[in-house]
C-alpha cells in the first residue's frame, strides 16, 4: 500500500491498514492523551501481515498505553528540576539541552517526553524565549556543548536552524553542537543540501545523534541520508532504546549496531527504557538488559558496542548498567568472565 501523506490520527491508521476498525474506540482514547504521527517513509517499512511487527510497535498506538504503573512519572528523568530558563536543561556542568521545539515527525509510543511533545505539548520557543536561552548559555562559560533536542530539532526549517547556529557561533566557549534526531530515518528526503549547510557554524564541531531501534529502520533511503551528512563532515553517533518486542534480542541488536557502523554512525548509547506513563509494556528488567548486552561481547566488534545506560529518575543523570565482567575474590585477586561465560583468575592462579 502506498502511503503518500503523514498519518496523524486513528482514522488515518485505519485507512492505512495499520489498526483494525474494531480497535478505533480504545485507540482514540490513547490518541487524545498522546500524540500520533507516522511519516510515509516509516509507514512503508511496517509489515502489515505481522501482528508483532517491531516497527509498528514503536509508532502505532496501543491500548496498553492507558495502563499507568505506580512507578511511572510525567517527567521521568527530571528535566523540569534542572531547567533554569524555558527551553534549557542544565543537568551536567559542561553541557546543556536546548529544547527549541517540542514537535516530532513521528511520535514514539515509549517516548520519555510524551507528556511534553506533540500538538498539545510545550510548543516551539518564541523569539524572546530563544534569546533568554542563548543569554543563559552565554553567561555560563562552563558550557562546552549544546545539545539540541526536544521534540526533534530537524523538523525546523533550514532558516531557523541557521539562526540557531549563528547565535551559537557567537558564543566562544561553546565548542560542540549536537543534534538528537530521527529525521534521517523517518524523513530521509529532508536531509538535503540546505539543511546540512544550516547545521554548520564557524568554530563549532557538529554531531548528529541518530535514534533508531531496529535494523529495518535503516532503509536504503535512510542510509543515503546519513551518507550525505557524514560526507559533509558531520560526525554521527547512535542512540537506541532497549525495547521489549522490538530489539530485546542479542541477534537483533547485533544487526542494528553493525548496520550503524557500516554507515559510519558510531554506536553510542543503548538506553534502558525510562519510567514514562503508559510504557510498562516496553520495559525489560535491568537483569534482562544486562544479559542481552553481555551477549554482544565477543559477538560483534568493539566498534559496535554501545554503552548501556540508565537515566536515574529524578534528574540525577546517567549510570552505566552493564553487568560487570570482573569481581574481586581477594586482595589483588579477581575473577574475570569471558564473552562465552567462562571464568578466569586474574592474575592467573598458575
């Protein structure tokens, strides 16, 4: 089925054959609370014959989203607690988030900012708020990196992106600008010469962090979009979320990480799912995640290994949660587990 326009409602989902008409009422309740959008590029990747399709699971609403677990919270990683001015999150000394926009081309059903994004979300910063955000960055000389997130910053026009980069170009202590986005995967044609030019600024090193969770997302069109960015001198890293029913399998994760490396995107973060409302059906346990990530060791090159991390609820930052391969057994002595599960003494007993 050719889908030529974005999907933005439950009616659109039914017409596109992505949900059954019988599910319309329950899903309307979901859509009334959490934004719905799929681009044509991502819709065509979905296997409509597979009820457990891992791409559909990420973007098509599910009645399970109406079940709120007691531990879930609207701001699971504590953005608000570290927001000194609108649009800025300053959690770590040397870097800030700049949330210029709270709109996305697609809305992930597991999104940790799902209470903030979408047509009914926090919107786009107006001129005065943007100026206040730049003033904050300018007044804090410890800020070395600015991370544009949201929402998806690459939904902005090249003109708006150029204005942001020009403002940052005038702040000497900012050396790194990073964009967190799904656009190269979900709307690859948007990655054109005008947008790429807008991401550059004198004296700044630019990184694009690409969010993808399953190897099928990296279509030929997505790979070509990433190539345009990298060939233009923009470094790319990845971020993924470990999701039940999507990529909670070492083989799937291995294929994803190898695909990233093949297209010159360095695997960076594998996030443990955050405690966002209505997302418990996506969460694996910490122990399950540790086992899956441990299974990647030895299976794929070191170039392909992401850091498995947890954002500590309440705004306390990230913690690496990979299972330790080494444990103390005595003074100066350790047991080390290899990638096959074998245990070895260090220093060797013999």
